[in-house]
C-alpha cells in the first residue's frame, strides 16, 4: 500500500476524535506500516484510552486502490450513534 494514510474514524459524528486522530498521525509521521499504526494508537490513547486502530487488509481494498486505510475506533469497536444511518430497534 502506497501513499498517505486515510483515516476512517468511528463514531463518524465525533469531529473532535477525528481531529485528534489526524493530529496523532501528523505528529507521528506519514509512512504506512503496522509499527506506525501502533505508534499513532499509543499517542491517541493519551486522550482516548479505549481507542484502537485497525489497518485495512490489502485483500479488502478495491481493485487498483493502493492508499492505506485505517479504521480508528474511539470506543475500541464500532458503536451505533444517533446520527449513523443504521436503523435502531
């Protein structure tokens, strides 16, 4: 995977968390790799102790897409929020 890392933060409605994740990446570096994801996650956990980062597997990337994508979860996993387009029971 080549190019700058694309962050996909959850919950998507938490703009402060997304900004903190982007800052953590910028302060840590821009090269992709598992060790970078771990370093960014450690920096992010200073403010969000449950935060985790899961780099997308190359198997899940659309054909021809080479940019690395990281899924960044504030609560350690996906949580349905009130603004998410998922029907609630």
